[in-house]
C-alpha cells in the first residue's frame, strides 16, 4: 500500500468493483481516504477506541485525539458518539464546532474537500457528503437533524444560515438517462455548477435544493419546498417548485 492516492474517480461503486484492489485497499480509500496502511491503522485505532465513548469524557477524548485524524481540527470542538468520518485527510473543522451523534462527514475522491468554519452546529444523524467536489460551511451556521448535504461539484453555505430538519441539499447534477438500454447509474451526470445558500437564510424543514441554484442572502424558504431555480435576496419563497410570495425588504 502506498501513501500516494491513486488518480481515479473514487465513486464508491468504482472502488468496490475494482478487481485489481484488495479489500483492505478498498476500505482504506473509503475511510482513511488514502491507499496507506499507516493511515488506515491510525484511523482504525482512533475511531475504534474513542467513537462510542459517551458523556463528557468521550467529548474530551475525541476533541483531543481526532486532531491526529482530520486534516484540521480547531479548539473547543465537540464530536458526539458514533460520528463517522470518511476521507479524513480532506476534512477541515474550525473551532467551537458541534457535530452531534450519528453524523457522517464523507469526503470521497482525490478532489473532495469538506470545510467547516467556526461555531457551526451539525445536528444528529446529518450526512455531509462531497464526492470529488467541495462543501464549505461558513461560521455560525446551524444544520438540523437528519439532513443530507451533498455535492459532486461545489456547494457553499453562508454565514449564520439555519437549515431545518430533514432538508436535502443536492448540488450534484441530474442523472443522465438518454440511453434506455443502459442502467441510469452508469450514465453519469449533467452538472450545473453546484449550489449556493447565502448568508442569513432560513431553510424550512423537508425542503429540497438542487444543483444550479443560488439562494440570495437573508432569504426564507418555506417548509416542504422544492427549489430548482435561483431565489433573490430577502425574499420569502414557498412551494414545489418554490416561487417568491413576498419580499422582506427592497434591495438596490
């Protein structure tokens, strides 16, 4: 096993079906993010020893030891029980961040990156997944429980954004399905450049936000909305597809 990651598209299916790699190599790529026995042993030791410890002792141990695991881990970080990190060398976490129990941060692929700035709250069972793309969450943002935040390109979430529970943000493009004789999973994506949620937004529960969408600063998206087009700043939008029903203030 080498410390240099192979130059390949680290789609999980591609890795799992690669007959030239051993099971250990596949596991190392999907967890430690590198084809390295040293990185894999470190990952296994730290997560195996400390992931499930409860209470203040567990929070303290993870805040001290996981800085040897992730690319960056700031001070005052609280990581709950059974939090899963994949592609650990491509994950950066700022200071005073809280990642609740059962979350998954998955940075998969040579170009993948997850950057979480200071004072971010990620609630229980939320998945943040970057597949050969970048997810950047700015300071002060609060993400509710059971959300999925995913991209295959670029996803930017601004400062002090509130994303309510069960929200699905998918900036990965649309599946190509032009060939009826070929499985859709094998036909790739049409990518629209990612998505952006501006500063100070409130995204209601059970909302879906898709690739190519930019939501302007201080916008409210009502619960159960489906956002497939850009939304202007300081607006209130609801529905499927989401439409502006009111402006919060006049913009220049």
